[in-house]
C-alpha cells in the first residue's frame, strides 16, 4: 500500500496554489471587473490549469468574494493600530501608515473593492451591512472617546473615517494617475515615505491631534 504524502506538504502546496490564484484573480478582477473576468483567464494568469481553480473555488462568485474578503481583512488588521492607545495622534497615525502600505502592496485588491462598491455592491452588500458596519461603529465610538477626553478636535467621526479611506486608498485606486504625474514612474521608497508623512501631518493637524 503506497504511503500517504505528509499532510504538511499537502497543506503547503494548497496554500501556495491558493495564493497564486488569489493574486491572479485580484489582477483580472481589477482590470476586467466581475463581469469581464473568466475562470479561464484567471487560470492563465495564475499559470495553473482551469481545473485547479474549480478545485479550490467552485464558482467565479466564490473566488470574487474571497478576493474582496481578503483585502477587507487586511484593512481590518491595519485598523487594529487604532486600538489600545489613548493618543489619537499615535492611533490614527499608525492607521494611516498601515493603510498607505496596503495601498502600496495591494493596489489591485483595493481597486476590486472600489469597483464593487461603485456598482452598488451587488455581490458583497451583505458584507457591508454586517462586518463593515460593525467595524465602523466601533471606530466611531473610539473617536468619540478621544474627543470627549479633549485629545482632538470635535470632528464628525464618520466623516473623518471617510477622509482617511479616501486619501489612503487613492494611492492604490488611482496609482496610474499618480505614476503619470510622477513622470511615468512608480513612486520610489522615499516618495512613498514622504507621501505617508504628508498625509499624517495634514490630517492629524487638521483634527487638532498634533
């Protein structure tokens, strides 16, 4: 009777293939949208047989939801930078840094999310009404506590969050425009750092946290 391959090796192969598929799906969904994307095209970009995609993801919608969920979970991890501190400059500053880094490393995921929402969130509306709403309510309560303690100006917490999202995600969703205005070149490490510090300074000064 042949030996069964070690489970850790199978798990590693599965994780590697899922990562390839998700990276390819991010790119295809960002460029073609949900309607224009096909499982065959995603398989071609991933360099895997189409049958492999259906082994991991039964339908295009399932794969699409996973891509959207992945970028949102990455954003949620970044949001943890706001928690556990009584200093809004530290908390919001760390959140801005994390969100800018995500825009740098995951521009396609951000574009998929933006396109989905601009089209009325036909696939992920339930996600917006549950996970996003709950997360936002928690951050609004945190900002209210900072305001009540006199550590920042009495701003509207929801509008502050919208501004944070819009500013940091602009660097992902409109990266082609930014690169065009940068002489046709991607931002360098130094330029990303400069942009991050500028965003932090303007927002934190604007809300009276510095």
